[in-house]
C-alpha cells in the first residue's frame, strides 16, 4: 500500500504493528490453512488493520486481527480450504485425463480435416482422415461408446476409397479401418464387419512388409488375428481359429518381450484365448496347456510393469483355462 493512500497523522512513538507481528508469527500457518489463493487477501486485511491502528489500542488491534484470521480459517475449513481437506481433495478420484486429452486431440484434428483441401494435397487429405478415424476408434473403445467407432468406420471407408498416390498412407488407412471394424464388431452381432476387416488387414499387409515396416506389419497381423478369432467364435469354425493363432504367432516374431513388452503380452493373451476356444471346440487338450503357457508369460510381464488391469484380465483368463481343463 502506498503512503499516498494513508491519511497523514502526527508522528508518535509506538511499537510493532499487529500486522507485522502476526505476519511474522502466523504467516506460515495462515498460508497453510487458507491456501495460496487467499494469501493476498490476508495481507490486505493486515494492511487494513494497520491503517486503522491509530484509532484502536494495541490490545484491540491485536484481538481484532486474530478474530478475523480465526474466522477465515474456520470458514475455509468448512469449504475444504484447510490443509486436511486439501489433502483429501488431492487424493480424490480425478477425471480421466487421458480421455480428456484424447477428446481434445479429436477436436483439433476435426478442425484440421475441415481445413484440408483434397485438391491442394490428396495425400494430406487422406492421411488426416485416417488419423482422425484411428483416434475416434480409440476414443470409442476407451469410453465404451460405439458412436465414435461408427464415425471412424465411415471416415476411414471414405478415405480408403480415395486414391492419394501414397502407399504408406493407404496402408495406415486400411489398418485403422480394420481396427475400427473389429472394435465395432465386438459390440455388435453379425460377421459382415469382420469379413470387411479381413480384407482391409490383408490389403495393409500387401503394402507393409515385415522387412521394411516390421512394427506396422506386426500390428496388422495382430489385428488380423483378432478378426479371425471373432469370426471363428461366431461361425464355430476351427479353421478360423487356427488362422487366428497363426497370425498372433507371426506378430510375436516381431514384437518381442524385450522390445515391446506390453504389445507382446497383449498378443500372448489373445493367443491364449484362441487356444482356449480351440480346446472348447473339441481340439486336443494340449491346446489348454499352450494357453496356460501363453497367459502365464503375459502375467509375468504385467507384474513386472505393474499393469494391474491387464494382470487382472490375464488371471481371469487363466482361471477359465484351468476350469476348462478340469471339465
């Protein structure tokens, strides 16, 4: 506070102002109790008390300031402003920040897609829609909402039927469409989406080679395995399940436990589930043993990486395999 704003009074001898004393003795306690947001309010109150100092006795000044601070701390305690309530708020469940970030990325990409001209750059036009479709499918799976996945399928279908002249972009679009179709098929009955997914994954595998694009190739093989497994389950066809197991094993040749532990473990779980399906359809009992080996290998990785949700799912699958073996 500037001196110009304080009325000029005759100088007189006095001791330390109560604000000075309180700031020195209670400053840390005040900040801890009220929080940083009210720190300036506290200083303003102290300054106001000091400005009126000449109209009060020293004892009155001290008591007035203490009463105000005590009331402020009590009120803040009621609304969660004290340190205990702040600590509780910090440990309370927070919104899924990853989902919110994903929504923000989708919104930003929508703006980019709307601003992209096909005539100016066909490959950019297709690539932006392929990326948007991939994010929409991911958002739908994360929120367990089929609507973004349906939108992803529509967007990716449109992009895939446009010739951009860029094989890498086309392969990514095809793989993303396959992923979206499998995600949608897992939430809806029927096999048409899965049949289409087989075609798109195989298109991607024609453009992505294991030598030149090993990570993408493994991704497409893994996606192909998921589509084949779902088809095998719905059509009750052992051949589909055998093909699914082959696709998963192919992905594991590229995604190793050391280089891609989480992806490797996820494929192991899918492979274990496929072995369980084969065993239930009258296959050799050895399928169950292979399934246990695969899911146990995945569980080791999940424990090492402290992946609780994935570990829980793996343990549940293991129990199913053990139950099937005993039946």
